[in-house]
C-alpha cells in the first residue's frame, strides 16, 4: 500500500512539473512572438467612405450617438425641441434612414 501511494505521489509530482514546464514554454513563446495582434478571420477593415453630410440643417445638434451591429445611430434635436434619429451604415457611410421621435400629447 505504501509503495502504491509513494508511486502515485511521484507520478503526480512529475505531472505538476511537466504542466508548469509547458506553461513556461507557452508564456515564453507568446512573449517572443513579436506582439503582433491576431485578427479574427471575420473582422475585415471598414471601407473608407470620406465625408458624410447629413443635411439636417443649421439648427440641428447631436444629442447622442450609439454604434451597434454595423450601424451608427445619431440622435439629433433642434431649437423647436423636435428629435429624430439618423441611422448610418458604418461600412459604407450611407444614410439608411431617419426616425422621427414625437412626444405623446
């Protein structure tokens, strides 16, 4: 019984040493790889689209912007307290549409 226990302790000790050795090798390889970030295959660089003019008029001011799922949502307001949201496609810069926000009366 003692011999089996002694053998188990030795095997587990060797497994720990091998595990720590593998971890050290992995960390060393990662540190000496050059530090270049790895891009995911589905992450393509966005196309440049230049200047996008919304044409909302001089009274319009940006209240909030939110980017989600390849779209940019720009919430605008004017001096008459009207609010609307302009939706842009981030890939092309094209205006997809406008959503008018009206307060309930």
